[in-house]
C-alpha cells in the first residue's frame, strides 16, 4: 500500500488539471455518436431504403471500411448503426484514451513533473494509479452516457440491452487502449515513442480486422476491434466479447504497474536506438532540425491519410447505388441539379480529405507552441537565429508538409476513384484536389496568427477546422445563410468537377493566408515568451 500512498490527492489534482480537455473529448465523442444515430433515424425511416442500403453495403470495399454486414435480413436502424458506426467509434474512443493516458503519465515524467511530485510523500505507483482511475472513470461515464443517448435518440429497434451494450463496447475499448498506453509508457523512454507505438497497434488492429473479414475469421479474435464487432448490438447482443476485452485489460494494467517498479524514473525498459555520432549537414540546418522533430508524426499522418484516400476512393463505384433515391441525402449533397450526384459527392469527399490533410501542418505550429511552453524554444532564441527566422522555418516545414501530404493523398484517392467509376478521370480528380490548397493555407495561417499573438489560445484553430467541416457537410441541409457559410475558406473553393473555375478567389485566399501569417510573425516578434 505504500507504493500508492497519496493517490487520492493526485487523482483530485489530475482531475482538476484535465477536466477541460476531458470535457471537450467527451463532448466530441458523444457528438459523433449523436450525429450517427440522428442521421440514420432521419435519413432512413423507410424499410425499403434500409434494404437498398444493406445491398449496397455488401461489397468488399464497404466491409473493409465498416465491417461485415450484420442484421442484413432485417436491416433496422439499430442494425445499420451497429454495422456502420461500430468500428469508427471504437477507433475514436481508443484515440481519446491513448492521448489521455500518455499525457498524464509519460509526458509528465518527460517534462520533469514526476520529479517534483515524488519529492513529496507520494508512493512510486500513486501517479499511475491516479491516471488509471481517471481512465476508468472517464470511460465508464462515456459508456453510460452513450447508452442513454442511443436509447433516447434511437427508434424502437434500439432497445435498452443493445444501447448499453454499445456503450459498454466503447468504454471497454477505451480502457483497453488506455491500459496499453500505460504499458507503452513503461517500455518507451519518451511520450512520442509511446504514443506512436499505441497508434501503430491501433492501426494493426484495424488491418487485422480487415483481413479477418475477408475470410480469415480467426484473426478477428486477435483484434480488439474485430472481437468487439462480434457483439452485434441491436442484432445478437453478445456480451462475451466485452468480458474478454475487460479481462485482457486488467492483465495489461497489472503488467504496466509491475514494469513500472522495474525501471528508473525518466527511462524506459526498452533500450533507445543508438543514434549517429555526427549530425548530417541537413540536420545542422534549422529546417532539417524541424523536419527531424516532426518526422514521426508527419510520416504517420501521411500513411494514415493515404489509406483514408484509398478507402474513400475504393467505394466510389458504389456511390450512385448507395445514394440514389434518398431525397434527404440528395439535399445534403446536391447543390446543382444539372450535375451528377456522384460528381458532387466526390467534391464533398475531397473537401473532407483536404480538411483532414491540414491537421498535420497545423501540428507543426502547435509543436512550436509546445516547445515554447516547456522552455525549449529559449535554447534556439539565444543562438544566432532571430525570432522571425525560427518561426519562418516552422512555417516553411508546415507548408511543405501541407502540399506534399495533400498531393499524395489526392493521388491515392484519384487512382482508386478513377478505377471505380468512369465519369471522372484521375487528372480531373487530382487537379480539383489541389485547388483546396489555398483554403488549407488560410487555416494554417490562423494557427500562425494565434501563436504569434495568443499562444495559449492556439487550440481555437481546431474549432475553426471543425466549423469548416460542419459547413461542408451540413450547409445545404440546414439552409445556413450565405454570410455564415462564407466564413469558411473551403466554401469559396471553386468546384472544378462541376465546371466552376475562379482563379481570383484562389488569389484572394492566398492573400488572406499571407496576411494572417505576417500578422502572426509580427506578434511573435513583439510579445514575451511564455513558460
């Protein structure tokens, strides 16, 4: 018991420190659940529409993305939700728990907070215990709220048993990957390595599930995503996969606590990779240093977004059969009755891909803000480089990553989409995807401006990005006024696939992004550094 002395005090401290972040993540996860069930209840009230949807979803591309069809003989709203939303929501809850656990264990240890905490009469395992209790409380709360939300918002096919089984699945996967993150924190010597290890395992679980769904059924048991998908809420309502995941989770937690007693503070059990004795000439340059700093997340984002582009592109051949005849979907997608619904749908998908591709470039600026917050930016400022040069280097890396990732992602999407349908060629799709770069640059420049003047408010960039996504998807459905839609830079991008072409708009967007960036550089030169 001495090893966990003071865990109650630490739990209150962590909760007080984390409640805002946890609240935002919880609201985001619950909103994802709400949007899914609300959309299905609203768009597919007819059994005929749901039957057509079930037929359209019975192909390898859809099964790779969502999972094998369940409840196909009676494709109710509950079966549709369970089929199409389970894997995606499990992945979202997993990411939230991974980030929360790494942030409250390995990251705090890396930043020196653990040395300060353990200078008080605090047990060796108290900090991990408090983080684990926070993880358990967070996921149990989300599980209960998810079950209640589904029960209240769903139709008669979404009963009490299925609703709370769904919530239990989401909570269980959060606990599983959160515990895995705690284990990775003991094995790795830094938070970045631990985070990437967990995300790699999540990606591997997704790929193993896809392989399992193609015929190797036994592999689904090896993937937590595939195993929980077998619960089939609102269809079969099997609880045993949740029990297995929880059992494995407690084993992983036990291993994590045991390994923590075997390592030194600030070190990992696995040895670090031996680096080179001499730095390369590229690494000695500021831009090389920034690329080295961001190499791992940029590579991970590139791979993930390329896979996303391939996934979206592979289903383009079935879009017309999926969407045809549903008036509400046509209202959401169509703004020009003279154009093919497939063409307009591809335009929306490319907007979504562009919004996703701007995230890693924003993270470059966010990383600069993090370096400043933890006092490491001062080591650069005392050198021969001015503030403007340092910020311009990070901006240069973010712009290069923006163009490269968008180009590679759209190329992957264009190849698979052009093979699946005969309306649009690869060249048309690729060129129309590159048109989004000015709008993406505007979002990036907003993060630069916030960093320059209000570094503690840089998180507002994510709210702006979320607003752009909302306008892209729901502007037509809710008949939002033009001036509100016009606040999103993506709204002004000409849709080249439907015949629009305006170089003037693109020029204006470039000028806006340049203006925001210059304002941010001026602000960074004038303000004090934060600690």
